[in-house]
């Protein structure tokens, strides 16, 4: 049974009632971030129950030494770990000398969490009876500032519900933290300095090996009934902590408010010797502005984001909540401000998967950022891969490839491969294809033809060289085959001729050759530079085309479908519906051996290719393949339901499309895969956006023009979204009765609706 305790609300996540069994799940769901740092929704005060402490800084990582049972040549030496950073949110509270800890309280009532996605803040409130029978009410509100992204702020209010209590508050920084995800239980940090002056505190830490310097800081103010107190803080310091304590007597129903400002300054942006000074500057400016003014500017920053990125759904609160949660988390994770950063699969909500970059970025996230942010942010994501090209070539060389062949990593922080499961790291090579497709997709959507000669062609050359060498000629088949790979469906390892991998590799070879020829025609000077750097020749380009023309694809005449890989029909093709609920998800109940021999598909594989390259297949062919593969798909990858929702909508199967949409949009909220306590599935959330825009909205780009083929689920009264397309903001509103287009821009824009050509005038509305 799915976990469904989050209350339906169009703009908020709301949890009511304290349940220790749900604490870790809520820590994931109520996480907050600002693109530069983030944190799970841990309690500020001490909590001794089951919890997963997590604070994270974008771009700061540790190369944890690989741990495998048997070393093989080519294994990466380390697995890049997202680091649990020093904790700055801590506030211990003692009431008449007894520590507040919800896990040991006699009673906890009126417990409520709220994540306000519209304004970008997280609030928690409760009443508690402590072991000494003292009764208090607490409300904490916190946010990570979008504009001053080194800063977070907390308002922590304590109200005695009995006469004459002694309240002791101890805001602290704790740098003695560890990762739950660690191969050898090595320390990841060394603490270099602990600094206190007045109400300010800062701990300087450095990551081992990677040597990132981090200053974790706090500044604070204390108020009683809205009146600022002159406070002399009692200071306690250890090698890893700073604790500032103040005790005061408080009457019944008086409110003690601690405002705590904290966060991180790092050597990504400051010289190490200036970290304390930089932290102090951020803290003093925050204190000068005050919590309420900072919250106001936070609200305004989120208003700007939502004005472009929001998708409104009328008539279905759970669907509305789901899409906004996905959009909110994507914007918390990545804002495109720093070209060194990327979009981690867990964002700032957990440590699982390590690394900051998977193929998810190019396959799923790029369309979201192109359409809701603009070409500049999307281009930054492509430039990230260009700057890692030399590392991709090194990665391929380690495996025996040559001549500038490039294999982009499955998981990376700096361009080096840092994932150590052989069947994924070195066999799930289709990620090279997703990176090439992203270049094509970016140019198709934005119309920016400058990226390709400037950077993109060199990436394509490296990728094409890899595919050329990875194929081998089969004398038996008299065609080129691809052996020993893993497709997008990770429930099949080390297979031969995975259809999706073969298809996207063929496409890459032809696309690279075509773009080289175009660059030679249109940008001869750039082409000369590129050929000089890469030693690309016409003969080599011809070889790519020769290989592409003779690629083998497994096919079943009986079923009239491409086979996922050689031997797929040898499996016992029982539909996933035949599995009992006690066996699901199978990755938590079956042995890996049993999974590999089963027909069950973790995520869209052949259908992933039909999604990327739908123009090359008829709707009738899509229908056959969908009907063959979807019943075998268990959707235990977060990346699966969105692709199926888009394709079901294209086939006009709106009930199925709607069910898949709910699954992708509420994957974490309803915890379909029973793992949300480990963190949220951030990169798949962009697929949720696609399921509405490309699925229900039917948006495509063809011949430099937007095409829409809108459909609407019967459960909705209407839906609307905006697209930033080549200098114009276009809004599509679809109801059960009408289709309305609105454009904000300076020029006329030709749009196609249901195969009918329409002209949108500047700043005008058009009803279809």
C-alpha cells in the first residue's frame, strides 16, 4: 500500500499528527534548497528517534575509495559522494532543565508540518509535554534564501503553557557529522578552526582529498514578545562544535523567539583565508535586514519563478499538488547560476546515488530548463559536458578506446567516471547518446545554431568515435553488432544488441557526420579549428556512415516489434499484472538473479527510443510496441512513468496517460517505490513536467515552429502552462470546452494546433 499521509493542497505539503515512523520520509519530502545548498527537514532541536540528518553544499564532494569484492581493470578508483555538510540549524531547548526531544516527550499534540511551495518556506509547529510535565508550544519557520544563496534563516518560537518556566536556548553548529553513505567509514572532513565572537560563530572545515574549504556560520537574535533582548551568550566550544546558551525566565503564554541566520561560504567562491570574513559579512547583512524582510524577498523571488514555471490544473487537487511539488524541487536543486554545477538525482534531499550528474540531465531535465528558464540556462548545461570532454576521452582510453573516442561518465562530479557497478558503469553506455540528443534537442528548440560549431561538434566527434569503435562486425550476420551492454532497463545486464543502444548509436554516427558537413559549409573557420584539434577527416566521417548503414536490430516477425535485445523472446513473458502485491517492488523482494532472468522491465527501454525519435516511427508502430512492452514494465525506475504517460496520451489513451501522470507526479509524495526516506527523485521530476507539456499538451518543435495537439483528462476541468520559445512567452490553456493561446512577445508567431496553422499576434490571445 502506498504512503498517502500528505494532505491534498494546491500550494503546500501538509502533514498533521506526529508519527515517528514517518519522520525520515517527511525529512525528504519537506526538504528545502536554493540551488547552492540544501537540507533535509530535520528538527532543529534534539531528536533521538530514527532520523536521517542531511545538509548538502552544491559542488562539494568527496572521492570515496571504491569498494568491490573483486577488482577488475578499468574500475574507477573512487565513487564520488555528495557530502553531509556541517549542521548549522541546531537549536537545543531545555525547559526547567529538561531537554526537549519529541521522541522522549510524554505527549506530542497539534503537530503540523507545512512546506509552502508558493513562497519557499518550511514551517513546523507542535505542543509537547516533556518528561518533567512541562508543557510548551513551539513553532519554527525556515528557508534558504534564493538570492543570497549562502544564507538560510530560522525563526524558532517557544511559548510556555504553564506559569513561570525557565527556558534555555542553545543555538549551535555541529561539524562532527558523517555520511550514512560511506564505503569505508572514512572521515570526509577535517576541522581546522572554531571561531566565536559576540553572537557570531563559524567553523572552518576542509574536505579530505578534494580540499574544499567550508565556513559554516551562525548569527542570532533573541526576542521576548516581540521585544529584542540584550543577551550575553554563554559560549561552549569543542574541536567540532560551537554552542551559545542563554537562559531566561518566561511567564505563561509569553513567546520567546530565536532568530538564527546561518549557512555556508566556500572556496568555490572565496579564498580560504577569507572565509570567516565572508561568513561574517553575510551574517551581519542578514541580521541587519531581519527575518521578516528576508522572508519577504524570498517570497518575491519565488513569485518570479512561478510566474514562468507554474502549471495550473483545475478540478484535481492531487494532480495540482503533484506537479507543483515537482517544479518546486527542480528549482530548489538547480537555477543555472553556476556552470560548474549540475542536477543530482537526489538533489539536496539525500545521499543515495552519489555524484551530481547522470544522463537524466540531458534526457529529462534539459527540456524543462529550456522552456521555463531560457536558452542561456540550457546552454550552460551543455557547456558543462563540453568542459568535461577531455575527461570523457580519458575515461574511454582507460577502457582501451583510442583516437579521441569519448565515453561520458555514468556518474560524475568533475568529468571522471565515479560509479563502480560494472554492469552500469561500463555497459550502460547509452548515456553517450542522450548527450548527443540533447545537443540536437537544444538547437531544435532554441534555434541557437552557434553552440554546435563553438563547442558541440567536438563533443559529437568524440561520441561518434566511441560508437564506431564499440560496434563490431559480425561475420555471421554481416552487420554491425553491439555486445555486452545494459540498456535503460537495468533489469537486463550484459546483453547483446540492446535495441535502444544500437539505435541511438546509429543515430549519433549519422548526426555527427551531418553536423560536421554543415559546419564545414556554414562555419569554415570553426571547422578548420575543429579538424585541426581533432584530426577529423572525410574518410573517417564516411566510415561512420558505413557502420550506421549496417547496424543490426533484433526484430520479431511474429510480434511485429523490435526486440529489446537478443534472446528477449526466450523469457517467460508473463505480464507484470500477474505479480502479487507482496512481490512488489521486485527489486526489494527478488534476488538479482531472478530479476535478470525475468521479462520485467524497470523502465522504458525500446519505448525510450520511440519517445526520442518518434518522427521515425508511425503511430501504429508505437501502438504495437507500447502494447507489447508496457504490460511487462514494472516502472520501478522513477524515469519510467513519464515516458509512458506521454506515449499513452499520443495514442489517445487518456485514462492510462492520467494514471501514469499521477504516478510520476506523486512518486515521492505517495512513496510508490517505498524508498522516499532515502531522498526524492529530483531528475525524474522534469519528466513529470514533460508528461503535461509534451503528453497532454502535445507540444513538439518541428521546422522551427511549435506544434500542439492538446488533450485533457476527464478528471480535469482545465490546465495551463507557459513556454519560453525563442523570445516569446506562449501560454496554452486547455479546458474541456476550448483551447486558448496567449503570447507575450514582440513579433508574430506561427503555431500549429491539431495540424491547423495559427498566427499569434504580439501580446494577443487566440482561441482555437
